[in-house]
C-alpha cells in the first residue's frame, strides 16, 4: 500500500512537471504598449499622471494578471530620462486574442517631465520605452514574463509603436 501511494505521488509530480514545461513552451508573452498619458494633477515639485498601457493576449486562453511592474523612459537613446517606475498589484483579465487597457497612476517630478516636454516642443514627438514584467495566471500555471516596447508619443496623435 505504501509503495502504491509513493508511486502515485511520483507520477503526479512527473505529470505536473511535464504539464508545466509544455505550458511554458505553448505560452506566448503578452504584448504591452504605451497607449496614452494624461496629467491628473500638478504640485510644487511634480504631479500625477495616468499612464494607459495596452495589454494584448496572443494566447488561445484568457490571462488573469495579478501584478504588473513598469518603467517608463522618455528621450532618445543618448538622453533617456526615467519618467516613472512602479508596480500595479490590481488584478485584471485579458481575454484570448483580445486587448485591455490598464491605467497606472504615476507620480512624476518636474525634472523627468521637463526633458520630455522640451523634446515634445522641439520636435513634436518624444521617443519612449516601457518595460517591466507581468505576472499572469493561466490554465497551465502562473508565469512572470518580461515585456518591452518602444515608440513615439506625439502631442496630437498619442502614442505609436516603433
């Protein structure tokens, strides 16, 4: 009886490990892009932005995200300025083959936003990079996956991916 229980436990562990490996191989990373940035308020040293990220799920099943970390940098490659960084611990769901918009409240300082503002005034657009990781629960297990996207934010057209 003891040998039967041990064999069943070993088989269960092997099956779980095999399914997890297959699940990771079949899992496609969500695609995260900057959609929009809106000023929510300003103060003496900085303010609040609402950064909208578009999260696309290329998988054939829904993703239940439990955590999203982010870093938003603006400027060209020689002059990147960290605009914001943080973690969003609110749960959100992205259906199979669909997108959802996640709004992230971001605090900023005038030093970071000033560089972006000058570049926006000079050229009409600001290059950006958004990266981080997202933790998702799927039918095949939980995954924490990195994401990274670059694009240009224009004063009139919003964000576009490069």
